[in-house]
DNA sequence: TACAAACCTTCTCT
DNA sequence: AAGAGAAGGTTTG
């Protein structure tokens, strides 16, 4: 007997184009997408292509506009302009923030001269928890490869574009399934394999994604409490917790104190810390509190700008650059 | 409470 | 050519 069902294309791949007014001084796609906040964006022609909100986005910009193509299982009721605008927090005026930071911090302008248009991305919290667990003692290139591996091993294909497959980020449940740690060990995740598997299992026990979402500022969680909860997860210490708070829980006062911010703090703000070689929890606390006082309620955003100015400072890394180019030529 | 040392792997520089 | 040192840290003793 033939059962006739209406055809429903649940996973039909569709494409939509759009354009949002946004000046290039408010947003620099390159430093924002590839400065170490997200690990899922890659160069594509004169723009960038990556995955978020379960779709593949291709972004370009000019002086006045941000243009996008979004591909995947698109649905009619969603406003993709708004989804992209929310991702970049385009409702926040970076220019106004910078004016305040220049006024309160005599060192800030130097950073701004090197880099502008850094925005704090509003990312998915599950993706951020596991991505930043991968980030410990690691570099951006390798982290990106590991995040990609998590997606292909434990999640689903969104669609295929120009012969390349794109995947969504795995669910907590998928990462909590059997044998995840061993599989990740085989993929050279090292000691992070155990952190990922155990954090996933831990999160399932706590209530999954909902538990994480309840730490969001919009759900009335405080920064201090969100951070306190996050560091109970294996592989999540103060720095990773601050990354999660800042980039996916709306706590813009969170300041991840990594080795670069530690160097900057010693050089320009807290010279008495020069005697210390590594960031201890106490020093993390001291630097965070000092910079929050200096930069105000969006201090984490200022931190991101200062951080990007440092790592993108060409004058500070001429040696390795010259060496690379010389090797290529010969 | 406060430090080291260990932890996995990759890449770079010497 | 081989090995130390660092890479946007966390855990353990």
C-alpha cells in the first residue's frame, strides 16, 4: 500500500542575500572574525565565510555596508538582517565607547591608532564553552582545526557549497556520548580530550544548554555568579570562563587575562607586576578589577581592542615575518 | 592560600 | 639537525 505524504523539505538548502548599513570604522571584519574570538571563519574571496546559527554565511564589507549571503535550511519567519546584526552587536556604537575609553585611559589611543573596528561577537554559548576549552596552551590555527574536527565528527552537515561541506556545531549531548574522549585523543586533542568529554557529561547532568543560557545577562545572571558557575566545569579556569562570559553570555565587563593582556598590564598599567612571570588567579583578579575600573561596564570590549592592536602590530613581529618571507623566496 | 610542575601537540627559532 | 620554548591555560600536589 502506498502512503502518500506531502513533500516537506526539512533540510532544503536555500540562499538569501542581504545588506546592512555599517561603516568600516564601526566594524573591521578581519580582526573581528579572525582575531581569536571565533574559530570558524575563513578567508573567502575578498571577504569571509563561516558558520553560525546553523547556516553558512559569506560576508563582505565596504566603507558603508556589510553585505551577506546566508545559505542553509532557511526559514521564512526568521529575520536574517537581525540575526547578523545581533551577532555583531551592531546596536552598540563603537565610536561612542572609544570616546569614553580615550577620555579615561591615556594609553588607549595608541591601540586605537593600530586597530579599529573590533567588535565583541555575540556567539553561541555551547560552541564557545568547547572552543575555548580547546584554546588552552594553544594557537589559533590549531584551535580552528580542532573545532572543525569536533563539528565533522560529532555534528551534522548543513550543506555543501562549491564542493565543500559545512557543519553545525555539535550539541552537548553529542559530545557527552560514548567514547568521545578516545576519539578526540586519536585526533591529537591531547589532554583537552578529557576536558571536553567530561564537561559535556557534567553539563548534561546540570541541565544542558538551558543551564548555560541561565548564566546570560539577559536572564538576570550576574557576571560574578556566571564566572563562578563556569569554573566548576573541567578544563574551564578563570581565563576561559571570562572568554565565555564576554563573548557568549553578554557580560561585557568580563576581561580574559591571557599572556598578552598580562604583558600589556605590566607595561602600561600595573608596573609593580613586572616581577611576576605567570598569571596566577590573584593576578588575573587584580588586572581584571583594575581595568574594569578604568574602562567601565564594557571593559571586556576595550580589552579586545587593545589585545588585537597588540597581536596585529606588525612592527612588533618583524623578525619572524621577515624570516618566513625569506624562506619562501629562496 | 600560593606556587610550581605536568599536561598534549604543533610550530618557530636557534 | 635536534631541541628548547611558546602557543590567548588548567589541574594537581
